[in-house]
C-alpha cells in the first residue's frame, strides 16, 4: 500500500509562504481529514501532495521517493486528485468524463482496452451513476455531478485519492451521500483518502485520522477523539465549544457557542484558492 509523507515541506505562492517546514505522514488505508480555519493552508497542502505546486523547499515523498522525480504517467496511476468545484467541458457526457480517468493507463501503441472498459463500468457502478452514462455532466444535480467526478477519479485506479472540499455547495442530503460513498470506497476498496473538510462534525464522523492546521503548521494530528477537544477548537479556530460524544457513533460532536477572540485577530493571509482543474493539469503533462 502506497505511503505518502512530507519532509521539511515549505509551499508558497510567490512571496507568500503558506506551509512552513512541514513533516507529515498520511496513514495508509484510512480516511484523513484536513481541518482548520480559512487561509490556514489546507488546500495548498493538498495541491503540494498532488504535485500541483512545486515546493519552495523540502519534498513530498511517495513510498520514499520524491514525487517530482516520478514520471507523470506513473504518478497518475498511484495518486488521484479531485479539486474543489471542477468544471467539465460543455456537452461532455458522464461516460466521457469517467473515461478520462483512464488516460494515465493509455499508451501510443495501445489505446482503449478491455481493462479500461471494465474500470469505467466498475467506477460508474460503485458511484451509482451507471444509469446516467449518456447524461451531459452539466445537466446533473449537484450530488450527481460530484459522484460523476468521483467516478472519474476511481477509474484512474489509484490507491490514494485527494479531495478538496468534496461537499462544497451541496445540500445536506447530498453531503451525506458523498461522504458515505467515500467511506464505502475506503472500507470496500481499501483506498487511502485525504480530504479537506470545513465541517468538523463531518470530519469526526467520517474520518479515522484528523490533521488540524493553523498558519501553515500542524497543531495536532491523530484519531478524532484525541484531536478534537475544546482546547484545540480554541487554539485553531478561536471558538468556544463543548465537545460531547455523538449519541449514535460515540465520536466527538462539536457544539460551538461563541468566539474566544475577534475574527480580525485570528485572520491571517488567505491562501490562493483559484487553480485549474487538477486532473486536467496532471493529464496535460502526460
């Protein structure tokens, strides 16, 4: 099983340093949630892990090898990323979108093969999109569209999947649908999943490992019960909250009731959020 780590990683946009000398290990075969306030470096870290951002210093390692030394096609067979709010070309069908996940497995002497077809059909079945293969992606509901993009990432057949806020702009039922799908992929397929999450209660319910960031540094990491405490919420989010056991699952449940500091006192430089579709960037290099 692939192992993803960072060694003294520093990430920056021009003169703005976002992640500073980070040492991190992503647990293999688990769901990891990256949490923290806006501008803390969550999305920047995810882009660094996906090789969409070149380190200012240090490195990201996949199985002990710097990812910038791994050929792009080989990397795309091991690691997939779904950025926030990706956009498909107008008129592209669900099947055509999902088939794009097979590009890393293509070669000039061998185009579409039986294993490609099997991977696409399996991804469509797992995500519940098999009946919508000919539907244009831009005609789907928000939840269906997100499942279609996840299916494309699944068709890539990578052990590691990175997702930037996979529930953004979805209503509550579709948020739960997507998070349950990710749990299923982890449980039944053994995929290592790393996702940026804003809702702490989603993180505690659906992730087995949480990494809390603030100002480009890791404040705490570990199982939800060890990480999510009133003290951490105060330190990382400047929020006063009670943390009680979830009545159904027993995981930490956060009940915020006030601020421990004015918002302007904790807001630092915001990380840049605009980035081209990551899968397209990876494929463009192939």
